């Protein structure tokens, strides 16, 4: 074993992980991977834009330490992409200036400077070495040393709109999980006894496996030897069947069984740079550019030779020096194992911008390479093998002059961008007015990139940002504009201050409002019309759809993106050209059937959801019902008219009379009785209705297939899981009543010895829902009036409890001190124990119950970089054709990069007139009569129905008298009359939706009507 690996394994104790800080990242990559990362020391060489982007993401991710090395002095052009540098830092060593600012990002990751010369033996202290923007001969020298010693090595560089990444993780790199996806699992219907045993899954349950996967088994009856077997290799026969090899000696399958996919480690072999340059292995970054990676490989090698000779990159747009790069590329290509025919035009394009340094490219490659660092540390996810080349040459403007003079350096912080896009285009960037909706993870990265790009930095330009949320501790792991001392401050205001520090020229205005119908007086017509574009940085679909609708209405381009762990997507919405965000939607989440939740769980997800529902039903809803009863006149009358009258009244009686505690001892007793009710009595009743040997009408065992036969628990105060439930249930019950709880577990055991729990006798005639399409048992529907009257009479009068209120428990997943997740974990695992389902740890329970969206800074950085590359295209003076834009999907775990042309807006038609979602009829504030006539004469359309929002303004089936009353009203007056409220003063338009008949009397879809007030 290499010395560096031995040092990591022997000298470094396991680290404790701050789950409050890293919560979303843990769900993205796993706790085991986090712990391995926390044992790794990383060296990053080069602190220009790309290097600091890599370092930022690695520090946020939580490795053991980060050391940086770049003693070169800060130059003005560095500010094009290096977000920690300011003009005050000019002439100072890059690493010395950057180090303290990097260290602020994560208190758990020490950041230091490697002082002095970078002698090779100094690399022995690191598990991963990253070379950012170094000449190739230097990278080869470093990599030869690291490869021989088992140190992982990554090289990366960006040159204008082109970039490379190279990974060498050694001769035997173990990848413990290539995809990061949760292991597949499913229930079995049959296993054949055969030389190629066929496993058949339950009806309509796809197994999702692929050839070469491995599975193991549990709970198989008959072929018991399969249970807990060594993983068996799978060959897929169809969506519901697969083979597992010879099963002839395993007995005869009887029933039951669960298969579970086993993630098998893969050992990967890497070659060092010196051995791979002439015979490279490429990972495709864009399948529309199959021929580009070999070209860029030759281009970067040619550039390295040029850098070594000249000590600088070719001058921007200099034909002579570009020709030199072309010649050098040809010479290198001739040495490759598979000769490459050089595309001179592409190589010249590369050379023209090789002096360029762009923040978006640093973000894309910095996010990607940082994820490779994490893979090197943890073995989690498949690394890049071995070269990846990426370009976005289609982002170059065609509507601005790109000459040597236009792209020459000006001695400004934007020189890195001017080298690629020219000075005239740079002014367009300064003059742009962009609305960033959201200042969370994506919003922070967008604002950082926009500030470095110079967007909104002139008197004509501006950035607007809104976010109603405040900063929380868990945000700090991926929302890098925020620091620990910013917790509880408003996100939009804090982010704005941070980017103003990066670039004082940024003109930025902040809002703390949610963008929605209720804030249309803030974000009004004037606001939207003055924008050049909108960037979404939102975390929910409803808000995205609303902003998308506004962009369609005002015909503004929208840049949309999102992340989910290591996965990310981008979408470009172009006015009058593409479909909108709302034109398509994901399928709805599959819900768990009620009968499964209540009586027949078979997965831990079922028990966690049941526990989450129990939390609401025990600690929130009853308290709210009590408070409503005590404070709302006629509450009882209203409740009696509902379908859950009996249930509501019983809960009020329980919490006000039967179970109202006066001491914490009584809260413990209540919790003990709840244990008995939920995990003993209910199960006994279920088994009384359906004994374990009961059969269905077809003669099959009732408890088979997805139905797992449960067992009632026997309470044991020495069992930690049993006691957990009592402890946390008692504390939450006490919280409802404002009582102080206890932490001493011996106290609980002492109190529990004094509690009498009556024996339970199952009842006959209790209806239990078995099928989803059955009506659930509704006690209220069968409760007679006498019973309800008795319940009402048993309730204390509200006047007798003047001033008394309960405190409902509002679920909060991120505050560990409130014990909400502790209760749900205990409750869920007890339920799982009833049904012999493998229990889940607190971490998994929190993820599922809290519906936490996994997130990691690496993906966020990459996705926002891709969005900015599309923004470059939007700002071109000459509109680009649709095929120049790209929607993107990435998965850094695989890694996979997929790009596609945005979908054109679908065309619809009425009376041979084509239109898209971007079209509308625009009219003045005429009368209804005039509007009807206008449509008949101008568009040959008969309006049959018309509405504004939820108000029906006109329809062909309305009484004639009502129609006559409305015909002479102006459209605004009509809306106010029907809606019974005035049109808001800020509204300059009304949107009317209409149904029409065409000239043939057929119902046709038509655009909306915009009424200008």
C-alpha cells in the first residue's frame, strides 16, 4: 500500500460529522463517504478563478484539510473569475490573499498555504493533488511522482470557452458505488427450480435491474438457502423477471421473499499523464460533438508548448499566433496512437480565446473537478476516466465585432472576458437588467457569476434579487455567500452585500418578497417591462410556474435550473421561440395507498410515513382542535356537520378531560398507553380480524404477497427502542401543555413500574380496510346522534377554561433539540418491528420524513455555470438560431453530461391562423358588446365563454337578462362587477381567457385576451 494511503488509514481517527451543517450533502453522497472525505488532505495548486472554484467547493464539502499553493502576484485580469480577490490585493501572492477567505467557508476544514518551493517530496502529505491551470510539462512531472506513490492526481484548465479535466487515481482505485442510487428492492412471486433459475416479481412491480447487477435475498420460504446468500449475478429477462444462475439444488420455492440489489465495488486502473497523452481515453461531455475531444486534446497540448516557449498565452484574436497553435497541434496529433486530422478552424478558434478567463467556465469545471476530488477521497461514484474536454464555442457572439483590437486587454477586471467576447459585448453585459428570483444555493452562485461577468454594472444596467427566507445553519454548506455570523439574516440582503464586496460596480436592488399574485403591486408591469431577462433560482415547482407565467406574459427570456444531489438540469426559455417551463411537468409522486399505511406496510418508507402522520395526529391536530373549540363560537355545530365529527370530539375530550396532565408523570403514563394502543392492541385487533392462517375467497393465504403478517410487541423498558418512544412521546405531550420534561432515563423506568396497563380484548365486527378502493372505516358516519350528544356534554364549557390554550407542535426537521425526528424514528421503527421490516437509522428517517432534497455545492456550481453560458447567447446583438442554445442534464455521480436543443413552442391553429403560447389578442378597455363584435369581424371567432381568474364574465348559456346587463359594461367594469372587488390600482392590464367557435362552428383553442387599461 502506498505511503499516503497508509498514513490516512493508520494515523487519522474517524471524524465526527456535523449533520446540522452537512444535512443535505449527506443525503446526496452518504454518511460513509462524508467520513472518508473527513480523513483526506487535499492540495490545490493554482489560485486563479478555476483553482479557487475547486477549492471553494472542496472546503464546503468537508475534507480534512485544504492546502493551497500559488505564490504568483495578483493581476487585474485575475478579477475576471477569482471571486476572493479585490483591487486592493494587486501585487500580493494569490494564495496568501485567498487563504483566509477560503477558511471562512467551513470551520471544520483548516485551510493553509504551502509556503516556499513546490518540491515533489512535499506532495507526500496529501491524499489528493489538484493542478489548476498549470503547463502540461509541470502536470506530467507532478503526476509521475503522485502515481508512483498512490496519491490521486487531477489536472484541470480553462481557456476561454474551452476546458479540460484529467484524472489519475492510480493502478487500483476501488469505486464502492458507481451510481449512488439507492439499492433496488422488490417482492418475489416465484423462483423456478432450474439451471437458470428465474425470479418473478409481484404483478405490476418492475424490478429495475440491469444485466450484471447482483442481488441477495431474504424471507424466501422453501428455498431458504437463498436467504442471506452470497450476492448472485443477474441476467434480465424482462421488466418483471430475471435469472440468478443454477437453483436446482436449492429446494422448492413455496412463497414470499424479497430481493435486494447489492452494490459491488469496482476496481479501476488509471494511467498517468505521461503514459496516456498519446493514447487518451475520453469521457464525452457533449454527444453532439463526437469529433471535438481529440481536437481539443491536440489544442491544449499545443498551447502547453506555446506557454513553455513564450511564457504566456497567444494574444487574443492574433492570427499569426493562432496559426502557430494550429501548427503545433498538427505536430502533436501526428504523435498520437490514433492520428487526428486537425480541424484548423476549431483550433484557431481555441487559440483566439486561449488568453480568456471566464467565471462561468470556472464554475462548470470547478464544480465538476471538485466532485472528482470527493470521489478520490471517498471512492463514492464513478470518476472521470480519464480525460474530459468541454467547450461552449457556440456562446461566442455573432452580432459584435471580434477583432484583435476589440479583444485586446484594457487593464480592467473584465479583461479575461473581453479577450473572448470583445469590448462592445462587454458593454452590453454592463447594461443588462436581470431579475434573480431566489438567493439560496443557486441564487448565490448566479449572483457571484453575474458580478464577476460585470452584469448590471453601468448606470443602465441592474440586478434585482428577491428572497423572503432567512439564513439557516444548514445553508452554509452550499450557499457560499453566507458565513456563520450571517445566520438569521435575510438571504437577499446578505447576498447583495457579498457580491458588492466582490465587485463594487454592481448595481443591485434587493427585495424580501415572494414573487406571486399577492406581490404584483411590487413586481408590477413597469418592473417586468424594464427587465432584459429573468433567472430562476427557486426550490419549488409552484413558484417556478408563476415566474414562468410572468415571463410568457411579458415576453422575457427565462433561465431555469435545478439540482438534486449530484444531478442537475438547465432550461432556456426564449420568447416566441421555445416552449415554456410549464409546457411540461414531471409525473406526480406515487402515493402510498391508505390501506397499506394503516394496516399492511411492507417497506420502511411506509412506516416512516405512518409515524409522520401519527406525529400530526398526536401532537398538532388535537391541540389545534382544542384551541378552536375554546376560541371559536359555534365550533361544535360546525364540527357536527363534518365527516369526522366523532373523531374530532373524541380528541378534544381526550386532550381536555381524559388525558390532560397535571404533572410530567402523567405524560409518561399517557405515552405508555399510546405504546400499547399503537403497537399492541391495534395489531391484536388486526390479527383477530385476519388470523395468520386465514385464506381469501380464492383459497390463497391472506397474509401473502405484499401483506406481511404482523406480531404485537411486548413492552420492555430495558429495550432502548421501546423506551425511546415513551421518552419522546411524553416530552412532546408535555410541550402541548407547557409542562417541563425529564431527561433522566432511570426516572422513566421508575415511573413506568407504577403504570397499570389493562389487558386488551379484541372486538368482533370491527371493519378494517383491505383494498384501496374500499371505503375506509368512518366512525363518524356510524356514530348515532345520542353518542355525539354525550360527547359534547362531556366537554368542559369554553368559559370554564378562559385563557387556557394548548401549544400545537409544528414539525421542524432541522432542530435536533426538539425531538421531533427522535419520536418519528422510534415510532416508525416500532411499527417496522411489528411487521418484521428492517428498521432505519435516525438519519434515513429524517431524510424521508422531512422530505429533504439532497444538495451539494459541486452540482450547484456546475449548473449555474451552464446557465451563464446560455446567458452569453441571450445577450448577443444578433439573435441566435434555436439549435445554438442548449438545455442540459448532468449527473456528476456517473459522470454523465447530456445536452439537447430546447423544444420549439408547439403551434396551434384557428381559422388557419397559427399561434403559440407566446401569442395573445390585445384590445383596449372596450365594452363586452364591442369585444364580441370585434372577434366576429376581425377574427371570425364567436366567443362562447369568457372568464377572468375565477370569475365567469360571459357564457352562451347565461340568462338573456344577465347578458343584456353586461353588454354595455366596459371590460374592467365587468370584471369588478362580477368579482365584487375593484381592479387593483397597480394593474395596467387584465387577462381574459375565452372559449371560441371558429367559422365552422367548431370549438377551438385561441390565445388569451390582454385588455390594456
